C-alpha cells in the first residue's frame, strides 16, 4: 500500500505538468515506464520507510487525460489516495482473488488485477478513450490509472485505479451484481445473514425498477451503446452493479434489514462488526439529515442519485427455469409493495475477453447446465442476453 502511494504521488506529480494533446504513440502497449524507489531516495524519488522497489506506469499520458475528462483534480486525486490513512482494505478478496482498497472519501477504488486484465485494458485503451469521450454518460467503469509494483527480489503486483460507483451521500441498503445468466448466480446465504455489505446476484433479485420515461430511454440507449462497444472489443462476463437506497427507512426496517440487528448465538466479533457498521450508518443518516436541512440536493445523473421506484417481486421456486430471452423466475408480488428508492449503477468487470480459458469453461459447464444459462459465452451472445435481461428488470414508469 505504501509503495502504491509513493508511486502514484510521483506519477501524478510528474505527468500533471505535461500539457499537450494525445498522440497515437501514447496508446502504444509499449508505452510503460519503470522507476526505482530506493529507501534512501534518489534524484527523482523521495526517501521512504518501505523496502527497495520498482514502479511501473502504463500509458501515463492517456490516463492523465482520462482523469481530466472525468473531472478529477490532480491535487484531490493525490490527496485522496496518498494522504495519511487514506486507503482502507475491503474485508475479503473477491472470487477472482483480487484485493480491493477504497479511499476514505469513497471516490476511488484500487483493485489488484492479473497480467491478462492489464493486457486487455491497454489493448482496448484507444477505443475506450474514444467511447467515453463520445458518451459522457457511459456506464462503463471509469479508469484513472494502471500501475505495477515490484519489490526487488519479489513478485509483481498490478493495480488498477477506478471510480467507486457507490460514492454516495446516501446509505446503500442493497447491492446486486447482475450478469443476465442464471447458472450459479445466487449467494446461497440465509436471509438473516444478508446485510448492506452483501453483494447479491441474479437469482437473488426480487425487484423490478421503474424509471421515469426520459431516464428510462436514456438508460436503455446508453446500455446499447456500451454493450456494442464491449462486444466490438470481444469482452464478456461483465456485470451491471446496482445499489439501492430506500428513501423510507421505516419500510427498510419492516423488511428486517435494520443495521442495528444483532443476532444472538454468534461470535462477539460478528456482533461487534454489526454494531460498528450500525454506528457508521447512523453517522451517514445524520449527514443525510444535515444535507436535507441545508437545502443541498445531490446531482442526479445517469447511474447516480437516480430517483426510481422498486416493485417487490415474488421469486418462483423453480429458479432453473430460464428462457434464452431472459429470466422467468420473477412474478408480481401479491402485496404489490413499491418502494421509493435512489439508484446507483454501472457496468463493471469489463476486462475479460473470450480467451481460450473462457472457451474451455463454456465447453465444460455446457456439459452440466443449459449452455444459455452460463456466464461464459461468446461476446455477441453475452451482449444480447445481458441487454434482454436489463430490459426485463428496468421498465418505464407510467
């Protein structure tokens, strides 16, 4: 973490002063630079308390322009990532084995990635840059930098700095990672173990989201554009990450989702974690009240602070029912519950191409399940299935 902070401080400071237009050579995959950071310091690096390490920057001028495009001030960026106690490690690595760090202001997320993912991003960097320049409301992940740390005599660790979709003044009460596939797409957690930090999946989803007409049209159009871009780059296995804030917390509590819920019979550490999380959420609610009283309204844009209505749906027990066009496991709830919500969403995990390992995964899983229900499929089919699914869970509010 310290090496990462030292490297980013050096990189951002160095390239913030390079004021020129981008050249085709800036996107070249060979456009990467090694810098050595000895503990005693050098002519260009400060002394530090870490071990001797080398630092690599990938296409640094491109990422400086991307940060500018995404309106990230260099000083704010450095302060957020490189300040004292700036980074906190999220509790556990994801399924991929990646580790995640979040800045204290929640704006930026740092993820360790595989060499193959770095290669995919650098390969499509020119197309990505053109896409996000053309569509300012693109929902694909915002990337701010790609780096590598290598301790002398040690192994390489590669990092990507991204925007955090859930940087919000609101509490995120529920979060879903949605791919539009059904095979294995459930958390398999008992209801009483699901809380705000649990990332639910396709078969856990029990809502459809109603958007105002203008937002709905813009959303569907942008999903189409983003999926066309990813399909052209032969990318698959991406997700729509969705976060919900329930405007009426009394409804939230009726659903058994109180942040102060402490279950008996569990370890003290679990109860303490719950209690601390409850304290943090209480603080967030007080800040939210302060925002309301001061008359400040958060900026609404596609994918952030979006007002919507979430209609509660009943899940059928036969989850394996899946049609090529989408899911058939949701039916209207008898109670007809509709919640006023604020939505956050974006397309994440866009660095997996349909390589030989994914083709083998598809072949193997096809022997066990319906080929149309598994995640690893050809990018064209993946894009169509993903869009069909999105069109079923997001509808126009009439």
